[in-house]
């Protein structure tokens, strides 16, 4: 049982380049989330998807887009990377409903130069 | 949305001593109160949670206490060990709002040998 899998683990981009961070879960969860983690800022929600076919903005959505490809996969796209998007990105998932444990991937460390 | 504050941001204790981390929240309808632990280089992982019909829950050396009137809950770790060194996050929720999962900014717990 792999849980939540994120790819890639590390990435370096030049300013203006685009890329997609991939996330997949094998726990049949309905809800999926993307966070960024910066020193002293905790985990800030970028986008989430409460179910297949729906997505909603979180606290810091600017500069990002998401796609809930199917129930398993939730991708995060940076169309034109900026140095301010240098961060560690985490994907998470949980069962439908708010009183349930969230499971996290191992993270993607992204550096934009 | 839920406003979450955690204190302290950094806590240093001697090995064997106890540690207490406090989380305050704003949504009086919140009814689920989890604590997550994040070890270096990994994603956060649930260590203990409590629901609003319970005032305290223990699991070996860790416990969570809830004060719904004052809108805060606390993580207690007794007989601290080196492996307790990590960042701890609270994520109160279940208030019936959007499905977004909001975390506190985290507490860096350092266990001094």
C-alpha cells in the first residue's frame, strides 16, 4: 500500500519555466489537497478537491492551477515559475468528510532560480 | 475560514521532561482536533486526535486535552525522548465549512540530551 505518492522529489526551474507536480493516492480517498511549506509559515493550502471533478482555491492560489484527473490523481501546475514559488510542496488526501485523518506524500522540493 | 494559532513556535526541553503545545482556533463549530508530527524530510503524520464529545485522550506518552469553551486544545508529551524532536502541527476542523484543511504554523520541539 503506497499511500500518497508525489513526483518528482526535487526540481530546479528557471524563472518563467512551467512544470506539473504529480500526486496519486491509492486509498480511495475523495478529498485531495496541495500545500506549500515555507520556513516560519507552516503549511499553507494552495488548492483542494473535495471530490472528483471539483476544485477550490485555498489560501495562496495565485500562480498555480490544478487538475483532478480522476479519483486517484491531483496535479499542481506552475505555468510561469517565479522565485517566490521556491518551496516544499506537499500533497495530501483523506476520506470524504472533515473528521478524518489526512495522509501526506513525502513532498517535492522546488527551487526557482 | 478557521483562524488557527499555535504556541510556542519553538520549544526546547531536557530529555525526560514534559512538553506542552497549545492550539487556539476561532470556529466554535469545530468538532475535530488532531495533532500531526513532521520529522525532517517527511510529510506530516497524525499522532493523536480528539473529538468534541471527549475532553482528554491519551496514547502512551502523548495526550490531547480540549477546552471547547475557551476554544483551545493542547498536546502533552511526557518523558520526552530524542525521537520526539520534530515539528508539530494542529489542524482543528469539522465546523461544517469548506473542506479545506487549515494547519497552525507549527511548533519546533527540540529535545536536549
